[in-house]
């Protein structure tokens, strides 16, 4: 093994360890790769190490982000979700089929995660109407988004990367038809498996049924422990918090208590007040607070307020007085990820109280102000209905409740037309996808199908940097023979298992590398391996690249294998073992379907 081979392999292994551990952000790890390869001379020049930043796949991916945002902002996605919601029905198998087909179709043309974000509230409504636990519908939603993205070249990042890589090598890349010929039958198989067999392994989680309770406030309050931890306090003339604003009184920071509502004595001009930081507490005010009993007693003694247990039915009465409870989660590229409620100035901006956080299967109700928000978290807020609606319009959050956001659906036909404009020229061999997609993205903005704010929100530079940074690593692995060596090892199974064994080996390796790093990075790293395998076997190069593409999208067994899984984890009350129990069968069906279809083509 040469020194440069050793450096390339060591860089790959170090990158995978950092991708898994996330000791530093993924994009920083990726950007360090070209620096290491250039500094060690593993790539001949610095220009080679930086080629990823000018790669057509990166430019096409950026344009596709904008196209997806235009589809969402112009109301195409919401119209589909509303249509699904109107269909309704009470049969679980019918609902699973309907949800998965609708989501798979949309995710073929839009970001998988954005598709899940759009359909989450609609699926919540369907679950409530059918009186079905949401845990029976959320995992099918996520899985449909993942597998549906395989049907087109723009449906998922690996498809785009591999198509562009093959185009640069052969002069022609994988087309929409190539992906559809495999993706459509594989998606149909996966949907049928989930509806007929896989759903039998789905958990029935009553206490974790978060989205349904988002529509039923009393049950939602009970599931988060609000009914057992609600206390009623009266401010006395001698109380230390009398004549102080809620900001200065700092009940949350000093006593770990969240204010839900303030009631003024009879005769006051306005009797009920939602907890705004500038609201001044007056003698005679009743404060409804949520928190542990010992903290409530400590507040009563320290601040000299009168303590009283909230009687049975208090939550219902709070609802009658205008208190709205809602459950909220975060989309995968939310700017709020990693932030705390304090740093977001959440209470000041939205005039809402955060009562509890659900992280996996644990409810946290203390120290919330400084708790960093993670993907998959769900949290309970209380406040006015207007404040909840304001929060729902903020792209950093998803309110898990029924409602329609203000989208101009009149532009939906334009957005669909511009999507076709991006896809047809490459399909007809007239223009590369990077060029047509970039032109369509510009027209999306020119026709106001997408706003500048929408473009800023959708443009995930972390993914772009991740791809740009790992492209030189794929080059180094190919230049120094590592890709050829890996391909030779894979080809050893051909005499024993035939071409089906080679396809299976590529699929499994791609699935493992994708799970332990990132699906886009896996596509970059394995593209040269797929090319070398095609050169050394009787397989067509399109088939080896498609085997890698579908393997990178086989992300069902672990929640962290795909961001769609994380988005529904807290919402459905799932545990890691739930994904493993259902996802293993889904993975086997997808693998078998891919191998059989590619063998038959």
C-alpha cells in the first residue's frame, strides 16, 4: 500500500468516525477533507481538491432546493395534503395506502424532509378522525418519503450525484426513465409491504400518541403531565412578586415554574391574561403555573404567595378562558436546531410558554430555557390561539395542529410547469440537469412562486458543503486504486452468486456507508467503486450506479439513518427498537425488489 493510498483510506475512516460521532458539524468535517488531501499531496494540486465547489451536481442540488421550496410555497404540497385530509376514512390499511402513495409521489419531486413536514399535520387529523393512534401512521409517512425519493433523478441527493458523476464519465447520465423503471416498482412493493405486513409490527403507543393529542387539548395536557403538575397561586399585597413584571419575577428561572395564565379579580377591565413578559402581577391575581409540587411550595414560601391546588377540571376551564395548547416540532433544516428557548427569546417573540419537551420517550419539564433543541424533539406550548398561529407561520417550527398556512395556490400551476421545464430538457437530451434546473429556479423567483425568504430557508449550505467537500475524497480513492481494490473484492462474489450477488453487494455496502455517514457522501465515495465494478463485470454501468443509488436510500432500520425518521420519532412516540422491528422487513423488501428489477432489466 502506497503512502497516498494509506492517507486516502485514513481520511475516509476519520471522516466516517466524525460523521457518526458529530463531534464537529458534518459540513466542517467535509470541508476539512480537501484541505487534508491537498496538504498531503494525495491530490496533485489544490485545484483538484477544490473541484467539488464547481461540480455541476452541487449547482443542480442548489437549484433543486429552490424548486422544492417553490412547490411548497406556491401551495402544491399543501393542496395534496388537503386532498389527503378530505379523503379521510377509518380503515387503517386504507389510510396507510393513501398516505404512502400521496407522500411517495410528492417526495419524488420535492425534498423528502419537506414532504414529511407538509404532511405531518394532515396525518394527525386523519388519525384523530379515524380514532387510530398516530404511531400507526407516522412511520409509514416517513418511510414513504424516503422510498418515494428514489423514483426520480431529483427525488434525493444521491440520485442527482450519481447521475451527474456518470454523465461526466460517459457523456450521458442516468435519466428520469432509468430511475423510474426501478423506483416505481420498488416503491409499489414497499408500500404494499407496509400496508399488508409491516403495519402489523407498528407499535400502538397511547401515551406517545402526540399528534392526535395535539387536536385534543385535555388528552395532550395529560400526556405531558400538565394536569398532574398544575398549581393555582394567589398574589398577596405582601408578595415579593407583586407589582413585578413576569420578566422580572422570573418564575421559570428561579423556581422552575411555567406561567400558563393570569386571572384578575372580578371587576377588572380584563380578567384573563396570557403570560407576556411585560405583564405586571397585581395583588389579587391568580397565577396558574405548571411545575413540580415541591417547586410550587418553594415559590409559595419564598415569594409569600398563597398556594392552592388546581382542582379537577382546571385544564378544561383554562381552555374555556382562551388558553390554547399546541404541540410543536422542528423541521430538519430549522435555524432553531441547537438553540435554546432563551437564546431564541421564544417567550418574548411569540408570547407563548413552553411547558414541557418530549425527547424520545422522556418528558422534560424543568430547565427548559437552556435546553438545546434537537431534531425529533416535540414540545408543548400554551398561549392564545393568535400566538399559536403566528408560531405556525414561522419556518423554524412546525405546529402539529390542524390549519392551513397562507400560501398563494394560484401559482401552483406555474410551479408545476417550471418543475417540468427543469426535467424535460435533460430527459430529451437537450440540456444537462444543472442548467435546466438553474433556469427553472430563476423563473421560480421571477414568477414569485418562491420568496427570497423561502430561498434562504431552503438553501441548505451544510448539505452543499458536505457534497463539495467529499467529492475530492472520491477522486483520491479512485486515483490511488482504492476504488479499484474495493471493486475487485466485490467482483469475487460473481462466480458464486452471479450478477445478482454483485448488485446485492453494492446495495449493502451503500446502505452501510450511508447509515454511518450521510447518503450524499456515500454516493460520492461509492461512485468510482460502481464504475470499476461495471468495468470488471458483465453488468451495465447504469445498473451498478442504480444499485448504489437505491442502497444509499435504504434508511429504515435506525431513526438517525434519515432525517425523515427523526422528524416522526417524537411525534409518534417511537423508540429505536420500533424502527428496527419495522425497518428490517422494509429494508429486505427494498433490497430484494432492487436486485430483482435490475436483474430483469
